[in-house]
């Protein structure tokens, strides 16, 4: 993180246009494409979902990803977290049946790649699911 002369964090001026990736997002898109080529994921789209959290409050994950096991995931690429972004992903994880993950790029001198932070509870294993009553009775 960069700091100004007063020691306060220095942030980029302005925002990118909707649908336009920053450098970290472009690198992660290339990573997702490699994962798709080897079958680790089936599909991905940049800013492919917009989730309603409350009245006039929305969350758009950086990437919508369809994992190889068929589960939809929402990936957020962050080098630095603003407080509201962390709150939004936690609220979204409570409201929606997707896996929510944050990807923080790891420095090349530490081997590169991404540090993954999971925000969703792991999906229950089949043996942990409650037995359900039949939806209808045979006649």
C-alpha cells in the first residue's frame, strides 16, 4: 500500500468504468482461463452477477465462477479491503447459496498465486443432510 506525505493511505483517483478490469483482475482472469483449460472450472464471467443485499444496496462480485463440481462461486480479487466491501461479501454469503471467496495476490518472491479467504460455510456432505419426506405419495 502506498502512503502520502502525512502517512495516510493513498488510493487511486476515481473508478474504472463498469465492466473494465484493473490490473489485478486481468491477472486473475488469465488465471481463471488456465483453470478452465484444465477442467478445474467450467465457466467464468467478470461482473456477471449483481446481488441485492437490501433496499438500494447491491453487491457485484468481481467474478462469477462455475466450479467443476457444479457449484456457483463468487470470487473477489482484493489487494486491500475497504470495510464496506468486507461487510457486503459477508452479508451476501449469508443470503445466497453460492460459495464466496476472496483472492489476494501473493508476491512473486513468495511463489506467486493467490491466498484464498472463504466466506461461505462448507457445503454439507450428503451424509450430513437431513432425510426428507417424499414430495408425493404413490397411489
